């Protein structure tokens, strides 16, 4: 889709869509609350779409087209948005850039923002063993580019809880794992992230067998994100987000302290490094 060049000064298709949504809603004589009621959303959610704090998703765009009598205009705009990420993760990747804080629990794999290039490549290749090399490298590059968020010394705040399985699952082999765990350690020692480890000895806890991410914003409600092998779900229903907060807090309660966790992460990294040398 060509970059729009309209009087509003929109610079990207996403910005153009936001301007169009606001303009056509107002032309229809609807407030944000009024449109929200018609598309089974809140007025605040409509406002977030118009300000770029929520992505205009195709399924929502269909409802907007119906209520504003715009044919398939907004649906086509939403489908035209391009992302470097797999479709189900594209919205989450955008929200990361708007977040003030992220809280994540991982039960098997290192979270994407903390992955090294070699670790990310091993994970992506394992999930798509027959994919073209160009596709794998494109996904690796997109994942590593996301980590630029952590270049900022303060924002977003990041708190990560890892099950010990994450440390012990030898993704890519000992050398890759040694580098990966040292990478996490470097962020902790630079006071850029807080990391805790739930040891095997902790047994069952509230977030077992889950990947849970909670994203906070300065001017919008929290959202939660869960992910499986080939799909993810973004959740913004407040009561459900609170349930994910409870699960996350239970995982933190079962985890080792940040200081003891760092010692364990670095110890396992040295184990991998020794194995790689033999």
C-alpha cells in the first residue's frame, strides 16, 4: 500500500487509518463511546485505536465498516498493515514500544526480547524445519530488532520470571546456551532488568505450563498476552488481566530471590561453557 499523502499530515498507513477512523466517526455524529457500544467495545478502546495505542485489527475493522457504512474500507486498511512479525504477534510487538513496563513468565524458552541471535535462530528453525533460510533470517532479524527497546536505560521496566526448565533446555547446544545465559546476566548486572528463577524444587505454582506477559502503559489499561507454539492471544478484559496478574504474582512468590537467581543463571552458564569446551 502506498504511503498516503493527505492534508492531515499522516506519514504511515497506520497513521492514515487512525485519522480516517476519527474523521469518519465524527462525520457519522458518533462519540467514541457511541461507536464503542456499536462494535462491542468501550469508548476508551476506540480512543486508543484513534491514538495508536491499540492496533486496528481486521475483525474490529469489519464491525467499524458496518456501523459507519464504509463498505470494506477499514477492513482493507487493517489488512494492508505490514509487520516483520508473524501475524498473531504483530500487535504485541507494537504495544511493546508503547509500554512503560512488561512482566513476563516463561516456562520453557527465553523470552524473545532477551534472546541472542543464535538462540533465536535455533528456536525459529526448530519450529519451522523446512522454512527457507531467507524466511528464518527475516524472523531472527525482526526478533533481535525488538531488543532495541532495552537500549533505553529505564523504559520499559522489565521483570522476567523464568522456570528452571528455561535454563536447562539446551537450545542450540552448550555454546549457544552459555552465551544466552550470560546475555541475560549482563542485563541483570547492568540493572536493566529484574530476573528470577523458579527452581524445579518449587513444584507446582500458579503459572505452570504457561507463557504469560503483562504489559503496562502510562495512559491505558494493562493487557495480558499468552502464547502457544503457533498462536497467541492478546487479552484486555480487566477481570481476566487481573487473573493473569495473580498467576504472575504466584510465580514470583515461588521463585528464588533476584540475587540467588542471578547466581544460578551464571552457574548454569559456566556449566554449558565447560561442556562446550570438552
